[in-house]
């Protein structure tokens, strides 16, 4: 038998470099921006996967809203939910957009015959009966939506309780199910119509995705006014708790400027995490997967995990009705 020299007889843990060390050795001192990016991502991936997400004390109900289309609402609702589910949280996604993009991206059946949130809104089915489980995460439940929902807005418009329909259905479900959700995300349609009002009535928090582009803040005033109206007329517990800059491109000064402008106006609610513009994020839905399941090591997956962790660490805002109670005591 060939003798083994001392140099090669070290234990595997001594001889195998971690992926990080390899990257540091190759790129650590170089000025290569690709290298620096890989090194940086690998460190961030390690950091965000090694921490335990704090579990909220009660269910946090978060509406992802912005009446502008294409700013990253669905992508954010889908990928934050997946990041939380991956971290062991129990999550429910309510797809409230007739386009059903969140249902598609989470691999949920939502053809015309499939029971959906449309049946829930119109009182034909309870949430329990239409819920499906995301194939990639067993703690991620989804209430699907489909194009039929677009008819609901008109069909419910004359009902006296037209803004309460989702809330009534969710209250009923939560009071009867044994499941204890940590997070409920509502993916809103790009409008300020009745479906969005139903979402804002049931939510306690609003997360507003802001796309890093020209006119990023245009139309925001109208959204904020609608939310204030909802706060003052029928949901005093609603808080705009977070803003998240999406499709951020580090190479452009425009992205930085948009971030800084949002920070100037809304310093306390803007998340530090930003979501990069990344092809992998936009192609994941065509594989019926979140970026977390589709390419968990990609820059987009890392960024959504970081955003989720930041949201978990911030915790829920104190409910207005709670601190008013304390104030009166
Ligand atoms: P909204 O729900 O606000 O209408 P979406 O989440 O559907 O917006 O995003 C709009 C489009 O932009 C989709 O095609 C989506 O795949 C793409 N997209 C969203 N976020 C990113 C990103 N970070 N990088 C690249 N493409 C993105
Ligand atoms: Mg959408």
C-alpha cells in the first residue's frame, strides 16, 4: 500500500475549504466586480441562512399594495411568503388580484373551475374550502384567484357590507381553523377599487413596493390618501408599516437616487433591504415557483430572505386601538 505523507493526511474539515474561503482566496483582494459580487452574495447567503427568524406573537396581516401595476407587488408577496415559509413560519397568501399571478407563481391550480377567492368574496365557499398548499413549502397555504374575480367588484358593489366580505370570511376561518398563522400576505390588484378596500379592511399593515425608476413616487399620494381614509373611517389599526424598493440596479445612479428620495420622505418605514433587478426573479413564475424554490442561491432569493428577516426583526407596529387602551387606563 502506498504510504500517505503527513501533508495529505489531514482531516477533511482541515483540507476542504469552505465555498466562502475559496471565493475569498480567489476574489478577496481583487478589484473584479463580478468576483466582489459573488463574494458578497456568498457571505450574505451564509448570514441570512444561519439566523433563526423571530416568530411574531400574533398573526401579522400584511397587504402588499400600490395602485400602480408592475412595481413588484406580486413578486414581493410571493417571495416574502416563501422566505418566511422556508424559515419555518406558517404563512397564508390571499391572492386578491383577478390576474391570479400570485397563484401561478406559487404553483397553485387556479383554472376557471377551481374554487377561489371569488367564491369566498361572494359567500359561496369558506376560505377553508378553497385553500391549497404550495407544492414547494408545506407551511405555505394559498387562497387562489382567477379572472372571475374581476366580475366581483361590480357584483358586490350594491351590497351594504361590500367592504367587509373578505374580513368576515377571514375572521370566520381564523376562528375555526387549528392552524396558527404567523403571517398572512394579501396580494392586491393594481387599483384602489372595492377589492383593494376589502384587503385594506382586513389588514393591519401595508407594505408598499416602490419600483426604482423615474416617477417612482408618482401616484403615491393618492395611495396614502386612500389608506388614511380607510384608517379614519373603518380600520383604525391599519398602518403603512413598510416600503420596499424593488428592481434596484446597483450600477445606475437612478436606483440610488430613488432609494434616497424614498428615505428622505419615509425614513422610518423604508426597509434597508432592496430587491435587485434580476432575470432569475422574472423567470421563476414561468416555472410556477418562487425565486426561493427556483434558485435559492440567486441574488434575488438572498435579497427577499434579507427583506423577510428585516420584517421579522422589526415586528408588528403597535395597534392604535391597543395604545389608546393603554393611554386611557
Ligand atoms: P405587480 O404585481 O405590482 O403588478 P409584478 O410583481 O407582477 O408587479 O412584477 C411586474 C413584472 O416585473 C413581472 O414580469 C415580474 O416578473 C417582473 N419583476 C418583478 N420584480 C422583479 C425584479 N426584482 N427583477 C426583475 N424582474 C422583476
Ligand atoms: Mg400583481
